[in-house]
C-alpha cells in the first residue's frame, strides 16, 4: 500500500462510472462535484500523491471538520495493483477483496453468513481482542429474535411489535440514531384520482 493508493481510491470513489453510493461525501474536494457530474475529467480532482509519504488535498473552501470526515471508509486507500488485476471480479468473494481494518473477510456464504479473521497487518493489532467474529445474515426480525432467545445470536435489533415484550428486560439496550426522511412528489401527475369519503 502506498500514498498513490489513496489517490487512486479517491478518484475511483468520485468517478461516476463506478456509481459510488457515497460519492457525494467527497464534494468538499476541489472539482469533485463537477467530475461526478461528468463536466470535467477525473484527473482534475484536487488530490495528488506528491511523494511516497505525502498526499496533497485541495478543497473547494475551508472545511473545519475535514480530519473527522476523512476517517469515513470511503476515504480509505485501495490497492490499485490488486484491484486492477481482479477486474470485474474484485470483491465478489472473500478471497478477492482488500481490507484496511483490524479484520479481514475470511469466509462468506452469500445471503447466509460471513466470518472475519484478525488482520495481522493491522497497525494496532495488539489492542484487538476478538479473533474471529461470525455474523449470521438474518433478514426477518422475528427470526433474529428466535435465534437470540435460543442462544444462537449475541444480539438483535427490535421493531415496535417486540418492545412491549422486552421493555422491562435488563437485556434491552437503547441507542439513539439520526435518521432523515423525505417525501418526493410526483409532479408528472396532473390530476389526483377521485376518492370517496366514507361516513361513519
């Protein structure tokens, strides 16, 4: 991994050809928005590997939170050589992906489960206590609750219908999250369909 891999990764993330879900998060970078809208070429992104240890980043304007922002995974480096060798197969299986964090993906049963293994190349590996976290992919909350109650899962999210049952349990943990909802109106429909009001 080198500084050039940071440059490669950032350009890949903003490139509209890749359709990155989080491309928008890079819009503080110089020319990022214009590149993502296909107005200018990717080589005009305000990111450049100056040497083996220096990455130059130019912003559209001062961003006080930039050091916090770049800790988000979209800004992590990706090994250009490995990714280009894999081509369209990259990251489709556990053994053809790259990993930055304390764990790497060692087993992956699609839509069923996956297992992580401690990454010996991680810079702070001595503080990592877990060895092999294992995850079941459970799409239905009821199934997850059943697995939790039988000791086959360590935890599960709950939906409103389960709150009454578990509200007094000391195992219930509350977590605040920020969520944004919006309504998009269909402006192409000129008239609403007729409706009837039923009187009680």
